C-alpha cells in the first residue's frame, strides 16, 4: 500500500526518555544509591584479616545477635502475614463506622518515628505499664525480653502485609465467592481454592517486605529490647556499638554478614513467590 509505514519503524509517542537513556539513568541511580554503598561495606571489611573477621563478624556475641534479629524478624513477618490478611479482609469486605479511621491507622507505623514507637511500646508493655501489669501476674514479661523485640517488629511491619494484600482482595470481588458458593463449594473450598491462590503472590511480597523492614529495624527495638548481650541484643545495635568504639571495619564485618544472610533469605522468598505465581 502506498504511503504505508513499514512495520517496526513506527513507534508510539512516549513522554518518558527512550530505552537507552532511561536504562542509563536507572543504572546510574541504582549504582549511586545501592551498589556503591554496598561495595564500600565489602571494601572496608577487607581491612580485616580472616581471623579478625571471624572474631568480630562470626563470634559468639555476633551469632547470638543474628539469631535474635533474623529469628524475631521471621516470626514477626509470619504473624503479620496472618493478621495482615485478616485486617485487609475486614477493610475490603465489610462496612462499619470508623472504617476510614481504621484504614488510616494501618499506615501509622510509616509516619510515626521509630523512636517514638519504641518508647510508646515500652511504656505500654513494661511491668508497670497498662498491658504489662496485666501480663505480669501471668508470668509473661514482654518489655526487655526477646518477646518485646517481636512485638516491636510486628508493629513496624504490619502495614506492608496489609497494603500488599488489600488491592488483590479488592480486585477479587465478593461475586467470585458467591459464584463458587452457588456451584456447591463450601467455605473451606472457596478459601483454599479461590482466595488463597489469588492472594498468595501478594502475601509473599508482603511477608518479604515486612521481613526486610524488621531485619534492619533499630529505633523501635532498642527501647523495648533491654539490649542485653547474648539475650536481647539485636545485630544493628551491635553495629552501633562497634561504630561508637570507632571500629569501622568491625562494624562493616557485621553488616556484611547481615547483608549476605538477608540476600539469601530474600532470594529464597522471591523464588517461592515466583513458584506460587506459576502455579496460580
């Protein structure tokens, strides 16, 4: 046909830069914000000998801090995975007075300074606090224990679990459940065969985000943890201790171990997330 534009030469107009320029900006910004700081951690650690690295980064005190940081973060993310789904379900499926206020409160940990959150949680769960004095006669101590660390990490990670699942539930719609019910499906079948497969990828993303936030959390934890070595001392606090002693290679050694463990765990979570998407 005369005057026709050959296929492949026509491009839709774009308000953003082309691929080459856009990719260049992406790599530059990624390198400036992520790769260069992480490279500095690795290079600073090379100032240590292998024996010094093992002593500082893999010593008994450091291993205890890793166990608490990653164990409490994993537990808190799991708790948020369950209760974050419940909160998202209530916000999407039901109408009730004050719903907008409850919805806004979910984002409160995003806006609240972490130090303020830590002080508030400590005052609440201390032995003489509103909740702590009720738990004390039961033999449950929250503040200044590893349990307090989990409570603080649940607080800061809840919005990630809710906000990743909430849009998926809103798009799913109640009519899908009603259609399944009219075909004879029980509530358990609707939940396991319709809701869970649809929500699983978003829930895995929320779990990963809550876990990542919890691993690096510092401000809200130091007040309620008690910071006892080998008991309630988190790895970020151990890094700060090394920095206060001007032992920068020692601080980067601990940071490098945390970086490797975090990367490995997030890689596993992302692989599970990709697997769940293929199955759905």
